[in-house]
């Protein structure tokens, strides 16, 4: 089968198409013919080795995490799916890739594709949806009437997280450029700061939580807008010791990650704020719940651009520019 792979970690990972064997199906897996694969910023970070100590691949490895497609075979222990089912899933942190003609998907990671979405729309959902769901509902415990700040609201995570927070009854603040104000307002953002004109920490106040989505000094600045007792859940780091412990990493990595997050944790503690790094996990049952929101129209996919399969590498290059309004998707079949 044809797949987009990388051969090594580092500045020259040798990303390109390769003809590889179809995945060998395990008893608890589905063999899926992939119709579309969503791409995410971490897909550009993995080959250069950013998460090499945490994410484990056998090289050469297939790139990508999100997919939507049709089940063509099921393992002997599979009970929830059958050949012909249309599913969507995230393979993130499973040592597998999605930018390929076929993928082996653990039953626990898959859910039936929302009936009102096509494959391209469905493939745009899994990672941003699961990340938002787990961060807002599990880590922040976001409640109706609370105020949540989500910077970079027009990006892949931002466009979904704003909608989910709005659905949960929260007031949402975000940052965008002038041209994207209307987009995020339509998704449910309440306070919108044009980052080209104002610094968000000079404008926003009284927030209960921050979803960290932007690198640089944005996490530190966000401490200024939070109430005492507020929470920062970061998706972009720095990694912390709690994450290393949850991943059952060795003592050295636990120490290193603890040191990496020491400054932000110290600053947060002084203000009575908690800091945590969040790493998304695949979860088919959560995707099924999210699917209900999508089918009802209460949340909708936001897609910036669709690339054909033979331009998969160009899709990753485009995403790396950081200009996408919503998600970038590769149409495979």
C-alpha cells in the first residue's frame, strides 16, 4: 500500500511516499480503508524528534494520526464494528500512522462516523475534538458561567474548543487577527482580542481557566488574566513531572520534565494558580459522544484546505506556516 513515511528523526527525516505492506491485524483491531486523514501540528513535530522520548515508532514510520474510512476486516475479538462500517478515529500515541491507504485501528480508538459528515469532514475532527474534550471536561472541569481563554481561536484546536466551551455554557475569550474576528464570533467566542492591535493580558481579566495553545510567552502572560484558583492546562508545554509519571517514563525524564516546567509552575503558584500539561489520548467512546454533538449541529467542523493524497507532504508544509483557519485534511480515496 502507499503511505507517507519518515525514515529517521532529525532535521532531514526523509519524508516521502513509500510502498509498504498492509498492517497486520491484531485480534482487537479493525482494518480500515482510509478515505481521508486530518493533519495536526504535532505531525510536523514528530519527525524532527521533538517527542522522541515519549512517542515510539518503528522506523520507517507512517505519519499522521486522524482518519476516517471504511472497515474492511475485523479482528477476532472485535464486537462493536463490522465490515462496511464507516468510522473515524485518532491513532495518536499508538505507534501507528493514518496518512496511508489502509490503517489498523484499535477497536477502543474508533467510533462510527457522524452520519451528517463526509469522510473529509470527519477526518478533521478526532485529535482536536479529543484534546478539547479531555482538557475542558476532565482537566479543567469547565462549568456553565465560567470564563475560559483560548488563544489562537481560528486554528484547528481553537475552532473546536471554542464551540465545545460554548456548548458547555462557558464564556470564551480568544485572540485572532482582524480577518478572523467574524469566524470566531460565529463559533461562540464572547471576548475577542485582535492580537495585532492589543496584548490580550492588557485587556482580559477575571478568567477561570486558560487552554494553552500558543508557544512563546503566552502561557506566562495568561497568568495575568486568571483569578486566584484559576487553572492553566497547556497543550504545547512545558512538559511536567506529572505527565512523565502518568506515561510511566523513567526517573531521568521525570526530573527533566519537572525542571522544564519549574518556572511556569513557580509563577503560577505565587498567584494561586495551577499548571498542568495535557497529552491527548485516543478514546472511541468519547468520539461517539462528540459525534452526537456533530450530528445535532451544535458543533461543526471548520476546514481550511483539502489536499489530494499525492500532495500529502505539501499539506504538512502548508500547516507548518501557521495560517490555517481550522483544519487541513488529506483526501486519500
